[in-house]
C-alpha cells in the first residue's frame, strides 16, 4: 500500500476532495482484489435477493422470524452496496478521488446500516429466545405490531446515531492531507486527517459504541446461553443439532462483526494501523452481509423447501 502514487496537499490548503487508498498499486493485485470483492458482492446480492423473494411470496414464511430475515437481507444488500462498488472502481481506475459530499454520504450510510445491522441481529436473537424458551407466550410477545416497531426503531436509531457522528466529523477542518488510509470513507481515518482537536470526537465515538455494541453483544450471548440450556433438555438429538447449527455460526459472525468494528473504532486514533485497519474493515463491512444468508436462511429447511416450491412453479409455468 504505497503512498507514492497518491498526491497529498500542503498544510495551508483546504481539502475539497479526498483520495481513497487501494490494498496494492500493482496492477495484477488490483485486478485480483476487484474480482474477489465483486464475487462476494454478487454472491451477497443473489443470496439476499433470493431470501427476500422467497419470504415474500411463500405465505408459510410470513412469521416474525422470516419477517426479520427479509428485512435483514434488504439491509445487507444496502450495507454492502455502500462500499464495494466504489472500492472496485478505485481498484481498477487511476482516479481514487471522492468528493467531500460523497464521503459524508458514505460515512452516514455505513454507520446507519452497521447500527441497524447490530440491532436487527439483537432482535432476531430475542425472537429465537422467546420462540424456544417461552413458546406459549410467543404469539403475544412477538406480534406483528411489535416486529414493525422493532424494525422502525433500528432504522430511526441508525439515522440519529449516524447523523450525529457524521455531522460531528465533518464540522472539523481538514487541512493536513486528503489521503484517506481506507478503501472507503470512515470516521477513524478522517479524524487522522483533521487539523482540529478530535479528542471530543473520539470520546463521542468510544462511549456510545462501547455501550451499544457491548450491550447488544451481551444480550445476544445471554439469549443464546438460555436457548442452549433449554435445547439441551430436548430428548431428541435432531432438535439439539438444529439449534446448535444455527446459533453457533450466528455467534461467530456476530463476534467477527463486533470485534472487527471495535478494533477500528474503539482504539485511539494515534494508534491506528493503516494496513491492519483496511483488512479489519472487510470483516465488518463485507463479511457479515455475505455470510448472513448462508447462516440464517440457506441452511434453513423451510427456506430450502420454499425455494424448491417456487422453482417448481416457475418451471411448470414456463413449460406450459
């Protein structure tokens, strides 16, 4: 990740645009990175679009669990679309610039979708906890109105959270350099470029992120511990295996998501490592949307049956 091909600005010049960074300046590696990103992007779109289609048209999947899965899939498609298409362009093209407005929009959307993603994962863990540990109360606790309220809360909370942090970041002055040490605009990289005092910004990021991410992670972990303790009492090995095969991958992806985001956002800006942060950011921007369809749905028996049903109807209609 050489800086030689990235022109910077003098300290006396006000920044009007930023320059994003590639993983490598060697052409064959740039092509390789583009192909890898593009394949993951297309696989994510296809997997999540399939889930949205199936859970929308199959009436048997109109339950709270699949309501959250459908919304999570829509969220994941939006989340990965914020960073990957632009990253592929800067990998292939010589122009790596992004306007201040474009950068602000990218920061806002990344924070919005990351915040909503975390809350959705928490709500989904709550849904499974109620379904398995309190089955008799499930229709009352997880009624359609509550599900809609949870969805709106995650989106509105994300808008407020990302709006505050985006505004707080772009009120700063940027006059030291315009080279962002990332393949997309993110707050830690931008704070390193500011010639203003960023201590209050760092505190404003650290405390809410620690409370929100830590609280969600603790709640999800507690929910799954209770689920495991309930499932272990089941007499059949099949039921136990089904629960573990869904819950364990969920916890692993959640751990990747939270720990990688924390590694970038919760450490002091002065200790930020350029190369490490670029690689780490892949684990909270690209990996969760890519793996979520596999973990939550494509390994789900009901989803598979619904896919086969829709495909059979489609082929029969075309044959006729």
